[in-house]
C-alpha cells in the first residue's frame, strides 16, 4: 500500500519579501526531503509557491489539485497542514478529495492524515485554526489601520514625490527633495490646459523625472499621479479617503483645476481666455451639448473703434437645437441673481452662528453622555473577559466555551470602540458642515462678484447643479441645504432671534441632509 503512494511536495510562504520567501521555502524543503528520504517516499515533483493562502486562487496549488485529480499523484507532503490552506474553500476541497479517495494520504514530518474520521476531524481543526489565525490577523491589521487613520499616518508605498520614513517611531511619508519640486511643476503646468497627457509625458522626460523604478512616466502612470489626492493631504486606503498628517506641496485648488482639465482633455485647449463657468453649463434643449464661450470683435465705423463681446452659447450637438446664446455680462448678472436668493446678511450670519453654537453645545452634551455610556459598557465587557481568562486558567471552563465567550466579547468590545469613534467624529463633522453652510451663504455674493475664477467655480458648484441655458435664461437646481434659504419662513425665523424655532437651521438637520443633487429648482 505504501509503495503505491505518489507524492507532490508542496511548500508555501506568503511574505512579499522575495528573499524571505526563498529562505523560508528552502528551510521547509530541507526538512521535507529528509523526511521523504527516511521514509523512502516516491516524489513526483516539488512545487513551491510564494502566495498567501488566505483567499482561494493560488495558481500552483490549484494546478496541483487538478494533476492529483488526473492521477499524476495521490498523496501530498507538506511542512504543516496550514501550508495547504488558510481558507474554507481550499481546505474543504482537500478534505473532499481525501473522502473521495483521490488523495490517499497527506504527510507532515509529525503526522500522517488518512481517510479516517479521526484524521479528517483533526485536519479540519487544523484548517479552522489556520483560517482563524488569518481572520484574527486581518482584524488586528484593521484595528491598527484605524489608529493610523486617526494619527494621519500614510499607509503603503510612498507615491512619486515622497519617500517612506519613520517619524517618532511610526511609518509615514516625507517629501522627496529631489522629485517633489518636479511633481509640483507637473501639476502647475498641466493646470494651464496647454498639455495633453502625451505632451506632458514628453515634457516630464525632458525634466528628468522618472518612476521610483527609474522608468519613463507613461500616460496611464501620469493620470494616476494627477488624480491622486495624496499630494494635497488626503490618501485613499481601504476604499475610503483619509486625512494625512504629512507635508503637502500642492493646494486643493490646484488639484481641482487639474481635475477640470483632465475632464475636458484629449487635446490642448485652444481658447485664449479662461472663464469661471467653462464646463459647468449645458444646453437647455437637453441634447447634452456643453455651453461654450466665444469672444467676437465688432467694428464701429461711425466712431472708428472696435469692441470685443463674449457670448455663452450651445455647442449644438443636435441639428434641431435652436437655443440662442447670451452675453457673458447677462450670464453673470443672472448668476448673481441666483446667488442673491440664498445669500444672508452679516446680522443673520451672526445670529445663525450663535444658534449653531448653542445647538452644538446641546448636542455635544448629549453625545458626551452617549460616549460615556458606551465606554462604561466596553469596560464592563473587558472586565467580563478578564474573568473568563481567569476561569480558563483555573480550568473552570472548557476551551470551546472559553473561545465562544471570548469571541463574543471581543466582537462586542470592537463594536463599542467603533461606535465611540463614530460618535466623536460625527459631533465635530456636522458642526463643520453647518459652519461652512453659514459662511458660504454670507460670502457667496461677494465671491461671485469678484475676480477669483477658481473661487467662483467652487461657489457655483457648491450651491447649484444641473446648470442650463434655456430660452436665454439661466436655470439651475439649488443644492441642499442651500435650498432652505429660499423659504421665507426660514429667513423670518432667523430674523426674530433666539426665541424663534430655528428648526431648519439646526446642525442636526444639516447632518441628515445630503449635500447632493436633490434640491430645489431655481
């Protein structure tokens, strides 16, 4: 029976460091070869893989199972059972192969596993423990990442322009004095609109800027650089955006300008003028055409002079479009009219800020009470867990009961921790939203009447959306919560003072109102 067994030796190491993988696999191989020689095993092939077994999808492992199913081998030799799998699917496949007789035996230097109930039970326990280890490791990483998020530490390899470095013992990123000025120049140059991605890559090559691996920067790499919020202080991780605590070298305004250029790119811009409303307006006939800006020169023979006039008109994507253009002066006048409808006076702003502070203090007290209750509940769970540890040490409860209680309490404590962090974050967040709302309502008209094109664009995008020119008139929908300023009752309540019921102003209402596209047409 033993002579009929044909073995695959399978070695695996999941670390990403190549040198560490080779050394670890070599150590496994030495032990397994010694075992095979002593036991006179028939080895078909030695297979090694440097990939995590936490999720299914290992190419070499899957190919090995197919070869076993095809009859090339009928046994496996591994250093430990957890080398086979750390996930339920792969472990289950191997157990099923053993049950079906496809795999006759799995050997480790310490134990042989055959198609018996006891051996399969022990193997399933080994797989379960390996999977639990991976799950616990993943949970620990997530908890560690949450702490890093709170400290603003960058997670991952530094992008071009930065280098990884430890600050006060914790990993973070710092600006690379060699490449950071060049990356900043890339943003500044591309923001002019005079470059396509291709021409920008050529310019970058002439400056000597390359990837961290010393290769030329291509168009796909450049687009990733230009759309990376890391450079203005935020970074993406775990599918979310997090505020970084590291030095930045471009502003959010510059980043936004670059995004606008990217959105309308493919060819360098030919316009000689930069308009604050470019790319924000659509044709009112709903053909999807954009509003473009044209400057025309007119000669007055009687006074022997020329004058320039700028018009906003549809690019007329459809032939049936008969929308007429309007002058830039008329457009700006209508924009100011729209902004005035949601602008508040300095007196109302002061009253509103006082009401916000009062409401914030009230909400702060309530949330502090919630946090204290959660902290007490977490402390109670911790004490209960400590008690179970002591009971287990005195062998007053079984390992299975201890594990069940421990897992339940650890999850409960983790839930409490997340709720505490969420409550503390939300308390500050809704106040920031409310203050920004009040400041925008106070400053909007002044900004829109000014000369700062970038600020004008921001205000328009913040207050309105779905901007169109229809029948020579500007139509748009007011973003929430700015649409509440159109309600006369709201303004009346603000003017009455503290004794009124400022329900629409309350920050808790702002917290529940999405700053999205569901607003009031205007």
